[in-house]
C-alpha cells in the first residue's frame, strides 16, 4: 500500500511525518536528534530506506547520521570534511581574500542509482562525495576552481545548498551556491563551470557579464526534461531551456522579486511552484499573506494558491530547501515555515492543510513516496 | 583507567552513560586523553576538538578537581587524581547565548 513519508529538518531536530496515500491522517514522530540543527534530512532515490541527516550544533560541530531502515534506527557515520589540497581563499566581506573554513553541511543528496553514494553541499561552499554510505568524504575540488577566489559569502553564509543530477546523463551535475551562482559539471564532478548567462543583479553586480557572484536561492528540475531548470534567485525567478547555458526571467505577475524555494509538479513538467517573500531584510510574505504561486505555463503567468493558508498576519519565512512534492497521481505539495508549520496540499496546490503546526523552525522538507 | 563525564548530546551520540571509563595506560595529558576517548568512541571525533586544527571547539570546556583546564595546552599534564581515576574529567558544553 502506497505511503508518504515526509522528512523535516528543523532548528532543533528532525521529524518524520507518515501518512497513507490519502494524506488525510498524519503521524508525527518524536524529535530525532533533539536539540540539534538539522539543515537537511533526505532519502536515497536508489533505496528509500536509506536516509541521511546532517546534524549540527555550535557546540559539537557536524555529525552525519545514516539510517538503513527508513528512519527507525540511526548510526553516526563519517563527519570529516577536509578540503582537498591547498585550502585556498575566497573573497571576504571587505574584499580581501579569506581561507576556506568548513562550517556545516547544508545539503545531502543521494545518487540516483547507488544508495551508498551521497553528495554533501557544505559551507564554506564546496561539494563532497561519499561512495561508502557516508563513512568517508572526499571533496570534488574542481568546483572551487571555477573562480572560487571571487566567491563571497552573503548574509546566510557561503553555502552550497542545491545538488541536482541529470537522470538522462550520469555525468552531469548541477549545483547552486548562495552568493556565488549556479555551476555545472559534465564529467561527474571533476570539472565545473558557471552557468549563469542571463542572470542579472544590477545593484550588486554592475558587470552584466559577471559569471559568479549571483545569489541563487534554489533550482528545480523535472526528471523528464533535464535541460529545463527553474531558478529562484535573490532577484527574480528564471528559467533555462538549455541546461543552464542561457537563463531568462519568468517572474511575470509575482508579487515580489524574492523568495527561497522552487519546485516542479511531479507529473506536469511545466507546472512550477514558488513562495514569494518580501525582500530583503523583512523576509516574510508580502502583505502578511502566505501564498504559494503556481504557474502552469512554465513561468510568466502565476496564480496565487491561498485556500487553507493564513491570509492575514502571517510573518513566517519559507527557506530554500523547505518545499517538496510527492509523486502520487494527484501530486502532493509540501512546505515548512520558520514558524514551525508544515503545510501540505494533496491536490497540486488548490487546497492546503497543516500537518504539524508547532515544530521548531523548519529548515528543510523532503518527501518520499513509498510503494 | 581515566573517568570522563560527557555532556548529554555526546552521551547520546556515543550511546554511553554519563561517565565512561577509558582504558588508557600511559595517558597523562589532555591530548592523550582525547586520543584515547576518540579511539574508544570514534563517533566523537570532530565533536570535542576541531578535526582540522585539533584544538578544543570554542564552546567546549574541560573541568577536573575543581579546576578549569580548558585553556591549558593539550600537552600539559592532567591532575594526578584524574590520571589515577579517583576524579573524573568533565567535558562540558559551555553556556553560550542569552
């Protein structure tokens, strides 16, 4: 019998939310790794029982936890993230060069085909890979060779937060880094180049040809159309139809030019979801109305989805990894807020209901559709 | 034998009770004690001292025999009572924040 498992990372632990395919009744787990920041908890696409979680506190640093039984039991695995070779430097806030320093893991994304192969996106921005189930991690230093000396941390830290594999080309990987941009590898992560042509940031980056320095917040792909990517950036929502070679704006009638997450409908590659947030320092929904916006046209034309969501006095944020979809016939959409709510829609966004309302601030939401 | 008391989060991580006993012949310094602790409980690597610098993480403190040992060098000798196992060494998550 089909089930849905929602993996929620929060400021103070992880939670697993379970339901059957009707998605009407939900079981909310006890907190896992209570008291720790869980930036990301994610399942392997190759084995849904294999889960990885990044556990962090300022006191005890980074720990990676692994489950082989769908989250029933966990064991700590490797947590040694050492930059390869000369550590090197990136640009600091004052324009000087500053050495790379590992701070935390933001993203854990499993290989599409091997449950023991998992990638970690970290702060200070770099990409690591483990091929033994998280026991040992090795950096893919070619990424930082892509003009890393010009990368500069933003307010949220210089983090690698998005990792996407091309299901039609096992050598192609996309990543996105806050305040640095979007990058692509066509050789399984050995070499990388920026894919940012068409991105604009007129105030921060007067040079219209700047390849790095773009504050990319999130990227989404539909597996049936891997050359089409959708991007939520610090400014605007964009789209590429050629695997990142060229981007163009599709913000259309969105009420804000800012937001963090972006997602694609599981069965409709041209249906895209964003959650506009008011920039810059406020970081809450415009007009105090929590609205998911859906475009069924691949962008430009957006409709506000509000039924079941608070439409007054709502001042939460929705972070970049906190929007996800299931793959049931009637596609489910899920997102978590910094106010500790996890909302879901089991009709592609037409209506919404809370699954949980009082969790710690939500950092990430991932969804597994289980047979 | 050296007795080490761990803070709650590290006890959970290492799956141990409040106090652990290290079979640690010849361990006479804080650095050697941490080596022995991490050898016996590998999951604690990186959580007490930084992986790269091997220095104490900033919000970790070491106490023993009524003394704060946090700022002593890792090569400095431990108190005799700790080496003898009559007093525990406490690893503490420091108060931090408001």
